[in-house]
C-alpha cells in the first residue's frame, strides 16, 4: 500500500478551486493547471477518445479532461499508429488549445502585417464576392485550395473547390513525399506501401528515421524486430536517432541513394537471389530492366555513394537470402520524398528492389493495406459538385505527379505569372514550408485574394487578405477517417472541451457557410453528423459506438498475406517498364540521374530532417515543446569535426551559413554523426511571425536557402539541392 | 550551482559568528583588560549568526512562503542540517544571552559560557560537515573539509572581532599578541589544508580532479589565486607576520608601543582583517561553485 | 507490499522526449521543470559512430541520500520503496538536491518546493503504469515489482543483465540496459 499525501501539491483550499476554475478561459495551460492542482478541488475526470493532430499520422488518443479542462493525454490502445502510446508532440501540442497566441476572431488585412477584426458574416460576404468576381473574370482554374489533408479537410476541401468549378486542390506533399509517391504509383499502383516491420528479418531504411519522424507504432515494431534479432541497416548521411536500434549505419553521400539501390538490385540479379517466380507472376518488363542494370555495379556505386562495394554486395546478398522477410522500407520524406532531381527515380528503384525480393504482401515484407468499405452521402439528396472540366493546374507539366496531391507550388508559380488569382490555404503554412519564403511571399502578394484558415497567425496567415480562425482539434468533431493497414479500421476525432474562444469555428462549418455565401450552398446541404452516419452505414457500427470507442478495427477484414491484390497500374502488374513514363516523355526504365548540384571541397550540401519534439512549423510556438529545444540546444546545425576543424569551428560556435538564397547565423553542434559533405539543419525553426511569441527568432528556416524549384518527374520541391558555405562569426 | 552565494554567505557567517564567540571567550581569559575585544566578540556573534540564519531562510523558498514549516527542521536526526539546527539554536541562545548580559553589564554565568563555547565549536564543525558528508560531490566529501572549515571559522572569527574592535579602540588590538599569533598560524594551516585537500581528492576521484582543475586553472582560477590565496591568505599572513616581528622589536624598545596605535597600524589591521574575511567568504563560495557531481554515465 | 523499480533500455531509447512531456502533463509541471534529464553519449569516429541516449530521473535509491539529509523529513520512502517529497513539509533548502548523485531533483520556482520523479505514485496505486512507461514509444521502459521474480521488470533485469547507473554508489531502483 502507498502512504498518504500522494498529491504533488498538498494544499486543499476549496475557495481557490473556484477561482482557478473561473480563470480557466484566460490563463495559460500550466498556470491554470497549477492553480487548479494547488486548489485541490475535487476533480471530475472524463476520458474522451479522439485523434491527435500534431502530425500527419493522426494517432488515436484519449483525452483526460479534468473539470472540463484538458489535463493529459494517453495513446489509444486500439489505434494502429499509437498502439497505446503518444510521442512528445502528441502530448505537448494539445496545449495549443490554451495557447496565448491563438487566433480568436476573423481578421481582415488592412496593411502589411496589419489586421482588423471583421465579423464572420462580413468576411464570408467579402470573400465570396471576390471569389465570384475572379472566377467570372479569369475562370475557375484561377483559384486554388491547398491543405494538409486531415480527416475533415480531405472530404470538404476538394468538394469546396470543385463546387467553385476548379480542380485545383493541392496538398503539402510537394515538399513531403510527391517524388516517392510518383515513383511508387507508376511501379506498384499505390503512392506508398506499408511494411511488416516486426516480422521482418532484414530491414533497410533509406533516409527514414522512425525515431525522429515519429509514428509511435513504427518505433515499437522496430524495437520488436530488434528483439527478434532482425538486421537493421540505416542509410543516412547522418546517424539519426534511430541509430541505436540499428545494426549498421551506412553513411551515404547525400543525394546518391539511387546509385546504391541500383547497385543492390544489380547484385541481387547477378547472384540470382531475386524471386523469379514472383517476378514472373506479378511484374512486367523485367528483362529490359535487368539488362539496363548490368552497368550499375557495386564498384560504380562506391564511387558515387562513398559506400564500399563490399558492403553493398554483402548487404544485397544477405537481403536476398533473407527474402521475402527483407525489405527496403518505403520511406517518407528524408531521402527521396522531395529532395533531389533523382528522387522520383529513387522511389521507383526502391519499389522495384522490393519486387526483386518478392516481398509484397508477404509476412515481414511490404504491405498493400486493406481499407474498410465506408458509405457515401446519398447523391440524390446531397448533390455532389463532381469533377470540373478544366484539369488541375500543374497536371500537364507534371503528368507523373499523383493527382490526389497535385503540385501545390504550381499555385505560387502561376501566381507569379499572373495566372493564379486566388488561393485558399487551410491548415497549411505554405509561405514558410513549401518553398523559398521570399518567392512564396512574392507569389502570395501578387494574388487578388488569399484566405488562410488557421489556429494561429502563421507566416501564411500574415500574407492573407482574410484570416479565418478555426477551433483547435481539441474542440471539434471531424469526419470519420478510414485507416488502411494489415487490419483496416476507422477513427474519429471528437470534441473534448468547450470552445475556448467563442468566435472560432470548426472548418466544416466554415466551408458550409462560405459555400452558401458563394452561391454553391447546395453542395453542402448536410451536417457533419449526416455525413458520418452515411459513412458508417455499411460497417454495421453505430455512430454512438464509434464515439465511445474512438477507434474501431476490423480484424475480420485482415488482409491475407501471400495473396497479391489487384494492382492499380495500367498493366495490373508491378511495372519494371512503364508506358506511362514513356508517354510523359521520360525513360520507361529506371536509370541513374545525377543530383542537380554537388558541393565542392570548401562547401556543403544542406540537408534537413525532423526532430522528435516538433512537427514542421506548427509546433515551434508550443512552449512545452520549445522548452526542450532550449534545454538541449536543438536548433543548432550539425557539422562534421574534420570539416569544422579546417574552418576553425568549435562545438557551440556561432557560424554563418550562406547559400545562393540567404545568409543565416546559427550555432553549431560538432558531431561525428554527420557526413563531412553535409550540413544538417533541424526542420522546425525559423518562425518569422512575431505573433508566435514562443517560436519567433529561434533558429532559421532551411527553406530560406532552398531555391524555388520543381523536380522534373513529380514536381516536388528539390529541397536538398542546396549548396552552402559556412564560416565562423563572432557572437 | 544548486547552492550559491546565499548559502556560501550563510556558511561563512555561521563560522565567523562561532569564531567571534570563541575569540571573545579567549580574550576574556587571556587579556581581561582587552574589554573591547570581549564585548565586540560577544555582541557580533549572535548578530552575525542571526543574519546567517536569515539568509538560510531566504534561500529556503518553500519555508519562506510558509514559515511554520521550519519547525520540521528539528525532526530528522540523521540529517546534518537538523543536527546543525540544534547546534545553532543552542549556540544562538547562549550567545544571545551572553550578549544581553554584556549589554546589561551583568555577571556572566560560567555554565552558559561553557555551553556557548561548546556549541560554537559544534557550529563551526557543522558548517564543514554539512557539505562534507555529501557523497555526491567528491570535492567536499573528505575528512579535511570540516577541519578546514573550523580553522577558517576561527580565523574569520578573530578577524571579524579584531576589525570591529579596531574601529572602537585603536590601541587594544595591539595588546593581544598571542591572538595574533594564533591568527597567523591558522592562516598558514589553512593554506596547507587547502592544498592537501586538493592533492588527496583530485588523485582519488575524477569529479574532484575536475573541481580542482576548475579552481587552479579553469573557470574560477582568477578568483582562487588572487581572491583566496593572495588576498585572503598570503597578504594577511605577510602583514601580520611583519607586525608580529615588529612588535617583538618594539617590546624590546619598551614604551614605543604607543606608536603602533597610530594610523599606519590601524590601516594594516583594517586591510589584513578585511582580507581574511573576504578570503573566508571566497573559500566557501569557491567550494560551492566548483562542486562537480559524481559522474554516473 | 512491493518494491517498485524500472528498467530503461538505452539500446532502444531514441531520445524522443515523449516520456518527459507525458510526465510534465501527468504531474502538471511548469514548462521549464522536468523530472527527466537526457544525456547523450557519442563514441567513435565517422563513420564508425555510436550514440546513446540516457534518460535519467530519480533512481529511487535504497537508503536514499536525499532522504537521510532532508532535515524536515519531507523526503521519505513509501513502504513500496518509492521515494517521495511531501510538498507540505519541504522548506526548499535544496540540501537533497546537492546530495542526489543523479541530479534528479528540481525546484518548483513558484512554490519553492523541491520535486522529482515520483514513480507516478497515484497511477501505481490504482494499479496503472507510470506515464513515462505507458507512453515510451520504443518500449524502452519497463516498470514493476522488483521483489517479484516473475514480474516483467525482474525478468528483464536478469535477461539483459541490467545495472544501476552506478551500482557502487548504493542500490538504485532503476536498472539500465546499455
Ligand atoms: N517528429 C516528427 N515526426 C514526424 C513529422 C514531424 O514533423 N515531426 N512529420 C511526419 C511527416 S509529414 C513526415 S513526411 C515524416 C518524415 O519522416 P522521415 O522521412 O523519416 O523524416 P526526416 O527526418 O525528414 O528524414 C529522415 C532522414 O533522412 C536523412 N536524409 C537527408 N538527406 C538524405 C539523403 O540524401 N539520403 C539519405 N539516405 N538520407 C537522407 C536525414 O538525415 C534524416 O535523418 O515524419 C512524420 N513524422
Ligand atoms: N520549414 C519546414 N518546411 C517543411 C517541413 C519542415 O519540417 N520545416 N516539412 C515538410 C513536410 S514533410 C511536410 S509534410 C510539409 C508540412 O507542411 P504544412 O502542412 O504546412 O505543416 P506546418 O508547417 O506545420 O503548418 C501547418 C499549419 O496548420 C496550422 N494548423 C495546425 N492545426 C490546425 C487546425 O486544427 N486547424 C487549422 N485550420 N490550422 C491548423 C498551423 O498553425 C500551421 O500554420 O512541410 C514541408 N516543409
Ligand atoms: S506521431 Fe505523435 S504527433 Fe503524430 S499523430 Fe502520432 S502522437 Fe500525434
Ligand atoms: S536519485 Fe536522487 S532524488 Fe532519487 S532517491 Fe536517489 S538521491 Fe534521492
Ligand atoms: S528541499 Fe525539501 S525535500 Fe529537500 S532537503 Fe530540503 S526540506 Fe527536504
Ligand atoms: S515515473 Fe511518473 S513521475 Fe517519474 S518520470 Fe515517469 S512519469 Fe514522471
Ligand atoms: S519515451 Fe522512451 S524512447 Fe522516448 S526518450 Fe523516453 S525512454 Fe527514450
Ligand atoms: Mo511530410
């Protein structure tokens, strides 16, 4: 038994409890909770199942609500991404609901960086009038909508822009995984597979770090694989934080992963370790591919990648022997999501390598996930705007890009060309994160109408004509989300606490009301509940049940391993030879492509990556997370000691980083964990919006150094095609 | 620095107070005519201890906010701080009582004085043991440290008493030559103890070696060499030795004693005794500042 | 009666700070105050490098020095071996902070009370796991009864030969796999 006096702060003063409660609406989260605990009032604790919104993974979580106030969170045990756990962001980002820097009312811009409050009615009226005028004058293809696709947005955003007659719907993937997505799409028919990590015997990660770019269940399964004795190889110019789970680190020269994969594929075929039966049954074009691969020897790759030919051969052979429980994990952003001129081709080569191992839909291999069959709104009652006639802007220039994501930066390019006139950004900080901020600013400033729907004054919101404040994810219900995987499922985001700021609204309300103002309200003549009920109909699960559980999995619909599903490529097979590529003017067979730029002896390549405690730009203003950055100096850039020595730089020194685009001052972390050719910049800093008081002025945004660019294949941003010089400066 | 300047000042004042009390008792016996020294010692000791205690209270933020909690200070007999709290309490009671008797010009109860002497010594030792028992800081965790603190307590006590007395009675401080001899011996012992402590701890422990390096050649070396060694120890040793030497000459030529009470003598006293006091504080400050905890990785 | 303890497997820890933040939320700590400190140890020369994250919190020492030095008895050990601070008794003298071998204690700047990891005593009393253990994304933390040889934590200690950070400094109840 435990002794008494358990509570951290012992005082029990009932009168103070009421005072603490009364201050709930205004005080900061910690201040409030401190007051509250001090007051020691009798706490009524409610648990509400929902989903996290601190990153794209949208893990299932359970909110613990103490007297109507968010206290803490735990991971939803049933959700496939959280499996009972949440990462630091999952816990900490939730405090955004009580952020002092939230948007609390609709704003209209009245000058550079100057805003005035405006009523919702007036805002809708003015935005609608401008949209309709632009559409009338320049056609619907001159308006665009961009977002980070979350459950509600995925349904409402395309519907809204389509209702206006425009196909210009975009997602943030142009600076995330557009390249990988295109490479995979045209090879295996989906933009990404998943991986059966816990059962794998040999796992290679190419620029994917489970310990940095986190999804809790991935790390858990990797830890399980490790416990089971799996070989885990990390290919990364940087010994990332997943390093101690790995058995080997290949410190590759950045931008050369394609050469490595081609050479490993070469070895598999040369040593006859490829899965011939699988190839015969499920692929096409293998012969031409095999012929092309003959020139990509390990020795050739050694010269490009810096990885010894022996290692390349050894690892390929061992993977061949471990097949089909061996794989190159599908990766996400790090190496070939959107980084180099060869990124799409790297994605393609990886998907093909996995096919050589015959690991698709195998235990311990690559997985095509299953989906729950969800219902739709009855179109007779609720008319659907349908696909507009004009194609999505950018789809002609980049026919290989996945249409569902589009090439979001085309909006900026066409704005600069005077073609794009209006842009809506929902849940997106495009101005800081999608491309060079100077170019983005110029582009956004050129448009006649920019609307930002956000929860805080992001850099994008600062450039908008109208800023519409959404409630945070702690205060809203959303559209049901389908979860694809070995076992498919569904998850629901739900409101946990009452609105903190009465003038904020959930996005489905904003879209519905704005559509009405624009005269297209007929496409939004349903409620969120109508929609969710319709979606649930075929599942046999009641809305009430889903609300109680938050996440429901369907084990009876588990995919059958060993059974290949119908592939969505034109041939229905895994394509070693792509007619689609040919039609688009690209080589139908994968080949080595040089990165666009390469560092000289005295310069570096700038690379970037995630940190466990931050998401893109959205968490930099969260005090409980930013404090960790401050405590451990996490905003520093990484440099190799050998290079630092030559430059007279010591750990902690202030340096100047200079590229063709910008100059930044920052302190350095001198570490053996990075390739001498690379400077690593943590992704999440460089907030320039002064309204974001916690994040402002810490570190620099690496996008400032990235030239505004499009990779030829997928249109992605080529965000590691950056050369910098570094020199020591006085602090 | 978990424990900083305030605690350094507390340790310093506690030692100084105990030392001053002992100085006055010694003077009362050895030089009954040196009334000023006796009275000064007896009055400053409870006052300084009181200030020290106040500092301790100020540093103990949670107690400061809820003073009744200080009662709990008496509850844990395995804590040096609790034991010290008792020592200081008894010492304070005795010292305050004696000071009051001095002020009221009343006879001083011998038993109370012996109790005072006993707890003054205990208090001085306690200040050393307080940090000396901390295994987490190898620099402190030596048998020498309490001795060093006691020696330093006496020397600062003498210095504090002499300095204050000098302002009241310029002549009297030149009477008490044996006190001066003790003082010089203490200062020399201190130098010896400091370096012995450094040699022993730094050869046996990595953290202590780091601490010592911080003091001798690192972050705190300037304060250590100029503040503690030069100003706090060597300067007073030299000046007082010269004084002792001179006074022997003077005694030979009797009658000239009066000359020493002139302004050069007064200045020398103010300088040396202030230097000793500064050194005493710096010693404690440096020991707290250079605390490198054990390495556990 | 149990004797609670923990295993931290640094071979698995990815230094993600999830434990820190979940602990802060669970215990409603100010943003600047954390019960868990992180140490990083890099060894080797490029490209043969190893890196280790070592999260350190109160080790719940047996015969804890912080407890023996605490003049007010604010620091005490429960019957289950959890070292706790009674916030109503603590005067904030910080003696325990200097006495702790692991730098595991912090002071709340508002109340002046010294605090530290409390092995989530309330959760444990309800039969639940500490917040940092529940959330650890790589299952690097295991919590349970050290006196029960069949507990997961005891088995892990045996299996991986887990050791306290400094066994020579007295027995702690957090065992590290390194
Ligand atoms: N903590 C955190 N987790 C997240 C997110 C977040 O913002 N924060 N966001 C989520 C999202 S949207 C994404 S896209 C994923 C991203 O997940 P990841 O792609 O795994 O994350 P990154 O850190 O961007 O990149 C991974 C690694 O790629 C390495 N890298 C850089 N250049 C090269 C190269 O040329 N070759 C190779 N081989 N490696 C290279 C970097 O050093 C880095 O360690 O994370 C998801 N999870
Ligand atoms: N500088 C930088 N650029 C990056 C990255 C990076 O890490 N750093 N990562 C790259 C990658 S992998 C990706 S996927 C993209 C991601 O790019 P984005 O999707 O733009 O992600 P964020 O930069 O975090 O911006 C998200 C915006 O949404 C807002 N927001 C958060 N919650 C809500 C909400 O509930 N409602 C509404 N309406 N708004 C909300 C935030 O305040 C923020 O302004 O960025 C890419 N570009
Ligand atoms: S990975 Fe972390 S931040 Fe992303 S959804 Fe899951 S818990 Fe939230
Ligand atoms: S680790 Fe420190 S705080 Fe915890 S029990 Fe041991 S001495 Fe006390
Ligand atoms: S700070 Fe509090 S817990 Fe620590 S020793 Fe002092 S009274 Fe005890
Ligand atoms: S056991 Fe509880 S109090 Fe201790 S570090 Fe973990 S979460 Fe924090
Ligand atoms: S949550 Fe687990 S993996 Fe993350 S830092 Fe803490 S102990 Fe390490
Ligand atoms: Mo991303």
